[in-house]
C-alpha cells in the first residue's frame, strides 16, 4: 500500500482547497443495523465529490515545468470537475475528454470551471484512449482518475479526517469503482489503526473488482451498466487491485434496485442528495450485505452528490410505487357522462389523491373507455382498501 507519509503530504497540499466534510451520526440507520453509523458527507465537498482531493494533489505534486504544460483527463463526471477546478486554481490549461453521450449539464459544469471539453467516443474507454493520444500530441500531463499514487494519496485524506473526528470506528465502508478511494482510505487506516475493518462495495452492473477480489486474480468484464455511474468501471487496474488485496478485508455487491432504495432513503431520512456510487455503501447496510456485530461503529463514505436530476426523479417515482405511496390502475368504464365522476368520487371518499388521468377509447370495446389513473396513497393497507372497494363496486381494473 502507499506509505502514510504520502497521504500526510497530500493533506498539507489540500489545506484551504478541500473542505473537512462532516462525519454525521445517522440515528435511523443505526437503529436498523443495531450499530452506531456515521456518514462521511463527501457529497457536500467542493465540486460535489471526493475526486477533487486526488486530482488537486496530483496536479500540486507536479513540477512547475510539468504543470505549465497543462493537464488533461478523461471523465464524464466527478474527476472532470476535480481536474477542471484544480487547473483553474493554478491558472493552467485544462482539457477534459468526455464520451459523446455525456449530459449537457456535466459538459457545461466543466466549461464553467474554465476547462476545454472535448466530446469523443461512445463510452469512457474510448474517451480514455483518445485522451492518452491527445496528451502525447499536445504535450499535456494526463491525470488518471484512480491509477496514480498521488491521486490515491489525495483520496486517503478522507480517512485522516474520519480518524480525527471519530477514532473509535470499527468498520469503514467505501464504494469501489477504479479503486482509488478505497486504496487511499485503506492505506491510511491499516497504517494508523490496523484493527479497523475495511469493506468495499461494488455495483452488480460493474462487477469486475468484486469477481477479481474473490478469485484473487483479475477477471475481465465485457461491459458495464449501472445507475451508479461513479463506480461504473469496466477494467480492473492491476496496481489498485494489488492495493485492495493487501488492505481491504471484504468486498460486497449491491444491485441497482438496492442502490436506488438507498438514494431515496438518504434523501428522506438524512436530507442528503447522494449519487448512486455514494449511496451504494448505504445500500450494503440496508440490505445486510455484510455481518455487523452488536455495538459496532460504522463509517460510511458518501463519495459524491452529483446525481442527474432526471435520474433522481425516476428513482423517487419508482421508490414511491415500491413503498406503496403511489399506485397506477387501469379501469374500464362505460363511456357516458358521469362515469368518471362516479369513480373519482369513490376514490376521493377513500382518501386517494388523483395525480394523473389518461383516457383511451381505442383499446376498449365499443361503448367503453380505458382510464389509467395515478393515485397518491398512504401505504399498503390503504392500497388494499382501495382494491377491495373497487371490486365491491363492480369495477374491472388492472394495476399497471
């Protein structure tokens, strides 16, 4: 693992650049798992994620001559913002290569920080290859998002803050994408408090590091697909893999449904907007992915908060359906005046709030109409009461 002295050097370089983010007690999560749970709020870090730490430390560690050439990175998300912010701080050229499908909001975020955004490739790997070539032809310093010891040392400063705030933590849970964050955190803990258990969390849609860790050799993954774009890394970096084998005690996996549940849980219960990668650690706790002893103290690293608003809206909508706070039904009515009013009055008397109605004559028999209604409800028992009354009143309906 990288030496503690490197992480200490990074801490000095980052003074006044990054925030010492809060390590907040999470009472409801603590109650659920029977342990004391604290969340490290890197979602509230400058640029919205921990990535600023590694990017700035790497650029700060370059010689003046190297820095003056300018820097380049490939990223569609948090690393892009970290590199752009750091380049602006030093007044040097910053170039970010992003996949062509990158949302406009992320592209504009990079440009607003003063960096040049180049859209190239269908995915991250194609953007990465192009960035390496561009770095050579334009004599720029390439800043890797995770496979670099100075970047890892910068991410390791998260652990130094956690140890300073709560030295009694017994288990630290960290998301794993490329492995830079967990390699840095684990290096700090294993050299300062070696008894602390380090657990990594991988998204099921990007399982490379999970399978590699458990088979103790790098496993190839052909593609990745997950809502946790911050940890959607296909290939396992050999150096980071060795760091993880050496210092991480356990690696677990969560799926997209579990991650989405955790995003919504944090929004409702911790009042925190957290992206899928950061929420993965909470998903691992909520869905019992690893053993927790009584009276343990857990530290969960919420790595970032830069979630796409459209994705957040979808997660909220699906979450409301799953938690029985919304239901959608399709009812066949006789197509005559008053039919819809009668149904509406029944639903109103049951305390259900109609939020959307679609009316379709073409799919029903002649003289009938199919009505699709989205309802706000008050839980499972309330929905059962609505179903019961609809059946009692003779309505033919399906849930969609």
